[in-house]
C-alpha cells in the first residue's frame, strides 16, 4: 500500500470517526426517548399490524391511533401521578404527622368479635403500642426527608413525561415506516452476522415482546383490578391510585404500598368491613397477578429472572431517569438472551419469521 493510499485511508477513517462522534453528541440527549420508542414499537408491533389492517392499510392513520393509545395508557396516567404527588405531598406528610401524634392506644372493639384470633389480635395491638413510642419518634424524624424524597420523585416523573412525549413523536415514524426499517435492519444484520442475523432479530423481538408484555401487561392488569377495588370500597382518587399501582407494579413491593395505604385510610374512617375487603382484594386479586400472570407471560418470550427484572428497573432509573423503568428490563433481557444465543445454543435452528 502506497503512502497516498494510507493517507487517504486515515482521512476516511478520521472523517467517519468525526461523523460518528458528532451523531452521538447530537442524539445523546434523546437516547432514553429513542430506546423507549424502540421498546414500545417492538413489543406492540403485532397490535399495530392488526390496527393497520382494520384501517385498510393506511399506515399514518394506524400509527396515529397507536400514539393516542400510548398517551391514554401510559403517558397521561404518569403525568397525573406526577402532578398529584406535587400537589399532595405536603398534605400526606401532615396527615401522617397528625396520625403519629394522635394515634390511639386502644385496640379496635371489633377485634374481639373475630373468632379464634380476636384475643390474640387485641394483645398484639397492646404490645405493639406499648413498645412503639421510640418507633413513632423515629418515624416523626423521617417525615421531612420523606417529603423531600417524594418531591424529587415527582419531579423525576414529570421530567420523564417530557421524554415520553418526545418518544411518542419518534414512535409515530417507527410505526409508519416500520416495514422499510425492518428490511434495512435485516440487510444490515445479515452483512454483520451472516446466517445468524435472522435468528438474532427473531430472538431480540421475542425477548423484548415477552418481557414488556409480562412486566407491563401484568402492571396494567394490576392497575385495572386495583382501580375496581378502590371504586367498590369508595376510596377517593381511585383512578389516580390505579395509575400509581401501574407505575409501582414495576417494583415487587409496589402494589401493596398502594392498596395497603388505602386499607389504612378505610380503617381510620371507621369502615372496618371495607378495610377487610380491601386487604383481601389486595392479597388475592392484585398481588396474585405478580405470582401467576407475570411469570407465565414472561416465560413465553424470555427467561428474565426476578433479580434481573429488579436490577433492570432500578438500573434503568439510574441511567435514564424514571423512564428507565420501561427501558432497563428489556435491555437486560436482550443482553442475557444474546449471551445464551452465542454461548449456550450456538447451533440451534429456528423456522420462525419476524412479523411483517
């Protein structure tokens, strides 16, 4: 290779590097929105295809309807949750402070009416109250940092809503031009990975769809069941609490925090029967979805363990903000699946095809 050719090659590589770095700097602020849009597009692509068929293959109209659906199911409830937290944090903290200062020492009278367990519950209540003064003092000291933490969470959720709105804009074009993008992706991956390219795309699609439908499908189911329970029990702000259940369902202990708080509110309103109903509804109806529906749906598309799901949720939040809840688990699931694809199952064959 001559000197001129080497110089030309260096210039070309330098130009490519400059362009790549420039593209990275331009797109870096939108990485979370782009990843969110990609995850949503891949996991809901079959729904889009059915909708497009219903509107006689009008891609733009089908894409617009999908964006409206995303706004109603995810973005609007998230925005309402952020606004409610900002408006009600001070009220919640003051109510908790009043409760801790004026809590009753006497067990409820209806405890004694419970067969077999009544006497035990009464004694347990008295022991808990008599030994809980230090705990109350500690909780009082935690109220101020808790208020600050809730405000930070509310701002983070509100900031992520802006990313979701921008992601919805990106998502419209991903839906509308999805067929052409899939074909380009097939060609590109085939050049890079050869015969493994098609299997790679199928695996990524199946994994992301399985994780998203498992985690967020179960979250939506829990939110619906929870909202119905709140409405039946007469809990105020049932729709908002349902939205909170949807968001907090990404965390293993999230839903019990919501329906547990509703149960406490019902109890201090004197609605003891509805309190028992809310607890049973939460344990049997809401939380059981985590143990039955979610594992089944996820197992259909990937093998994401509870550990990786939790790491994906919290790692996604740290990396991308609140919107990372929707990004972290699918990304980890894809990484785990690709490792298995290249190491454990290098020679397996598949006949499945990507959806068209």
